[in-house]
C-alpha cells in the first residue's frame, strides 16, 4: 500500500474496504461513494469533511486505511 501511495503514475483507484484511493496527477484523495473525504499531504491524511478522519493503520501485518468518525458538535 505504501508503494502505491508513493507511485506517481497511479491513475486508477485502489479499493481498500469501502474507501477508494484516487490520484489526479497532482494530489491523492480518499473517496467514499464518489465523494472526496480526505487528501494526502506529505505523510498524513487531511480531512475534507467534518467529523471524518482517515488514518493509516496495520491489520494482520498489512498496511490499510481506516475510516474513523467523530460526532459533529458544530450546529
């Protein structure tokens, strides 16, 4: 997965659970149901949607992405 994140020639999405990774030639995005929810910046993910965080994790020794939700307290 980390190699895929570093590859500059990635044009098609990579499915990770219910998240997809998209690369538009300049930026890497995590999308869900066609909506961009986070942008890759250096070595971390920046959320584009309030209340949702995308985190790099390891499951069974393999790198994956995890979607974490937090209650939205702004009204």
